[in-house]
C-alpha cells in the first residue's frame, strides 16, 4: 500500500490540508496518508525541521514525505531528495540541510511550468503519489547539486564542558536542547557536573518529569535522547524567559 506522510504549516482551521489529501486520494483511494503535524508555526523552518527529524526514521524506509511550508509562494523552487533511504518533496528553502547530518544521496530539481498559487496540492501531491507507487523521482526533474542548505547549530563538547542550545519549545513550554544523552554519559562518567540555563542551575538529571513537585524545574533526557528542561505543570519558556536558541551549558568537575 502506498505510504505518504504530510507535514505543513497550513493549520487545521482551513481547507488546505484536506485539499492536498484529496489531490492524492482522487488519484488512488488506497494511498495511506499519515499526518505528522499541520500545527507548525507559520514560516518556521527550525520548528518544521525538528518535528520531521524527530520521527521520520520511525517510518518504513522508502516512505515519501510531503512537506508544505510557505508553499503558496509560486516563485519558490521545489526539490525531491533521497535522504537516509527516505524521499522528501519540499520547497528549496534550506530545510533539507536540517533534517540529517548526512547529505542527501540524490537531489532533483522538480520541473514545473505551472503558475499555481497552491503548488503543494497541484505540483507536489501528484508527484508524491506517483513516487509512492514506484515511479522514479528522476522522471519529474533533473539532478542538481545547486540547492539551498541550512546548517544547524552544533554542540561543542570538551572534557570540561558541553555547550548547546535550545532547538525547540514544545506545546507544554518545555525547552528541548541539542545536547545528547550519549555525549553526556561519556563525559560525565565519575564526574560531578552543573547544568546552567539562564540563571537556573542543577546538579542532577531527573528520570521522570514527575520527579519534581508541581512548579519545580526538571532536567531530563527525553524520549529523543535530548536534554529537556521544563517546569512540572508549568510553562518553562515563560517562567524562565528562555526560548529558541537560548544557550545551555553543562560543566564537569575533574
């Protein structure tokens, strides 16, 4: 059965999401369309990248991922990219560089002479359906190495410190960093440590969100293996005055 995921900043209050799905279902009612999210903040590429990057590998290899972001700009170029054995159809806006540390194995500039004001529906959706049913990506454009690539912030890690940043604020106001548990476990072995974000510090990692009382701050490694800071039953981003790109540091004592 053909499988396509769909992610966008279209929201759920208008007809846009349904129109894109209808374009695929009218071509093949058996296509399976999985919504990742349509509540991406408008025009927010980092939010979109975090959301897709957090889950796309859990789908079967060969899955087609259809992405709409600010896609009603008819002047935008569109690309198809093979990345980690998945295929992405998306605007050429730099997002592809944020989805993986690996470069795409292939990028195709999608050929289009359309002047549609809704290219996600009129251009990308039919291609997504065709590719999910086995058609080659190369049939829809030409290979290129000239595409936009944004670069994500990297963690700086030494024996004395891990320096990272907040890369996402979820709907609970929790602050998710790019500091990975695997790096922390290696560098913190048999060492005391201090975590700092803004004016807040901690000298322990909690196991569960409920390990602190309501209103208190927790520091956990979440299901993605990333350091997450939040307030039990509170909004950490508001109460701490911190948000996207805020620095997070872990210092180790020798």
